[in-house]
């Protein structure tokens, strides 16, 4: 193993160095919660005390080696609850980091409601930075059901850099608005994720590129200049503020019921035109506050086809399924 290209190797302790050598050219550091089993805590690289556990998690992030200019590795979070009181981030220009828990109902990363709200993790890139982040098998919680103070993740890319984040089997709950802010992220992906009981939008997506959603559930999502494809994902309400050409496909989505206070399952073109959007193979059920399944305000070349509309004889069915405003042009409805 050539150690010349690994910055900070001499600063690693014996246990950290052993783990680094075991996995070759990347590292896996284990962070144990205060309520993790004793057997887990005794083998962990970092052991939390249950107060400001962000200190130990940040130390693990900082301890990951830099290999050929990239900070790479995995932060393995044990089962249990982690108390977060400050933003987690990495200050290096290039990193590829995975946060891996023991299960989305076993590992709880929770923002402490006694401190001012912020995001749990910030993946913002500036200049020519590239940030790759994965969240696997854990829960990101912004507070409690009575005090939704913190948020989950901030994704922000500026010109000339890359910010790619993926979520696999993640629960996001009790967060302030928005739980996840995604501005100009590229290829953000959600697999088997659940979003519920957040104060505002689960996702606020702006000027992103090719986001993908598979088998997840969301309550309230806002797309502004979005470029997304969604397959087999459940929603309660989607608002498409404005969009790129040929940018949005919702295929096989499940909508039931709409969130309280929202009068449509999908609202399109609230600010400016949405072009070449496809809604197909979806299942629309209840609209709790009346209104429409799909409310089209400003759209061009919208295709709605092969969807399922409500349960025959069921409650909560709107009088008008699809509302087309005068500014909705070249719309094809094939049902």
C-alpha cells in the first residue's frame, strides 16, 4: 500500500489505522450512540455520550483519509439515537462519503430542539468542488412532533461543480420547511424512502438535473425548474412551479389522500409554463379538501394518459378530475 498519497495518515490512532488498512484505500469509521449495545460501543472508533453527538460524528468525518485529492469513506452509525446540535459538513473540496445506519427505524439522527434550527448535513459546493454523499438505512429527524426545528439535508451546487446525493431506505420526519433543499443538484436519487410529519415541503427542488424517485413516499413536494423521473412513488401533493422542456415524468405514482390544506394532488404551472410533462400509470384516490386530482394552470404539451381515477363509489372524489385553465395549451388527455 502506497501511503504517500494519503494525507494525515500519521495522525490516525492505532484503531483508526487498523480499520483503514483493513479496507485498503478507503476507511470505515464506526460511531456508536450512547444507547447502543455495550458490545457495539466497545468496538467503535467514536463513542457518543448522548449530548452534542455531532462532535463525535464530525470528528469521524474529519478523520477520513484524503486519497488522491478526495476524502473517501463510510461513517457507520450504530443503532440508537444521535443528538445533533450543529451542522455536519466536510470542508475539503472533493469528497465521497457514505453515512450508513443500522436501519431507518433503528438509527435516529435527531436535531436537538433546544438550539437554533439548521440542516443536519450541508453538501453545498462552491468554486470547482465536487461532493458525493450517500445516506443509507437511517432516520433524519428535525426535532419532535411538537417542535420541528431542524432540517435534514441541504444540496446546493454552483456553476462549474458537482453535488450528487442519494438516499436509500431513509426516513425523514419532524423537519422544518423544507426538510430537504435541493438547488442545482445533479442525479439526486431516492430509493425506498419515507417522508412524513414534516412542517412544510418534504422536498423543495429548484433547477436540478435528472433527479430520480423509486418506491418512496412523500407528502408535499415542490419542483421549480425541475428535471425529474418518478417511478412507483407515493405522493400526497406535488406542486410544479415551472419546468424545463421534457423534464418531468411521473410514472406509476400513487396519490392518497392529498395533504390537508391542498386542493389538488398535482398542481402544474403555478408561476410559469411547464412543458412536455408526462403523467401516466398513476393511481389517484382521495382529495380531502375538494378541488381536483390535477390542476393545470400554465402548461404546454402536457400528456395525461392511462391513469386510475378514484375508487368507484368511494368518498372524497372530486367533481372535476382534471382542471384545465385557459393557459393550458396543447394538452393531450387519453383516459
